[in-house]
C-alpha cells in the first residue's frame, strides 16, 4: 500500500487528488478529531524555552508561504509535502488528515512540520527549519511532537529519505527510533520511526546498520 501511494503521488499526480479526497473522507469517518486532540496534548507536553510550538491556523498561512519562499536554493529539493502556492497551503490546512504545525520565535514563524495521515493508521512526517535557527534543539522537539502524536493515536510513523540528502542522513543516523523498511526507486529509502516498546518486535535494521551493509 505504501509503495503504491508513493508511486501515485510522484508518477500519477492527476490521480493523487482523488486519492486525497477518498482518504480525507475515510479518515474523517474512522478517526475524526482524534489525532488533532492528541497533537494538542503533545504540544503542551513537549516544549523548548524561547519558542512556541502550535498548530498552524489559516491566519498563519501567509507567514508559512514567506518561510518556504525565503529558503535558499537547494534547501527544498527533498522537501515536497505539497505544492507551495498559497491555494495549496490553504487546501492542506483544510484537510483534517494533514496536520500542520509551526514553530514561532518572537511571533515570527521559523519552523514548519507536519503529519500526513492515512485512514489505514499510517502517517508520513516532515519538517523544515529556517537556516539561522538550525542546531538549537528545535528539530528534537518537532520529532517528539510528531512521533508521540502518531504513536499515541495508534498510527505507524514513516518518512522517505534520499540517500543523496547527506544532511538528513546525518541527522537521522543516530536517531534510536529510526528503522529502514525498504529501498525505493530513485535512491530513496522508506524509513519508519518505531516506538521504544516496539523496537525489538519490528525486526528492521537501523539506518546506520542498513547503510553500512554491503550491497544495500
């Protein structure tokens, strides 16, 4: 199912709108506002002094647009959760299966992260931090909010990582929750973030072990 969804999203974009429409319908029926309520609890629990982590509202979309479009060339090469026009941000913000979060510093939006959820209890996560605010512990808190929201809601938590994206590889290689599910086309890996109480049962290699195994 995961491989099929990724194929449709990247190779058959004219069908992806129908997939999202059906998923939104099923997600609303089966899960309602459960993830949003859990997200609000995680936002209260995981914090960092000097920064505010909260869900992105419609009024924040212009500042999100500005954050995305001021990124230096190349920083968005592997970050494509949706298109970046204002109408696409508004569409994502209306979707109950797409949870959008922001990090604010002195009322300025300096980070964006999300959970793209599917009705079958799987979700994909991603994050973007404005370059001047990297290496300040923001990514760690983003991860805690995303992972715990998914796990506590009974969802599995995935992302895709390009082997060519050395910065992201380095940032995840020592993440104790990271496990490689499979290789994908175009030098991508499907990675799952596994809760501590499921690590032994998962029977999946760590990112470090996977990359160090000859032939992989």
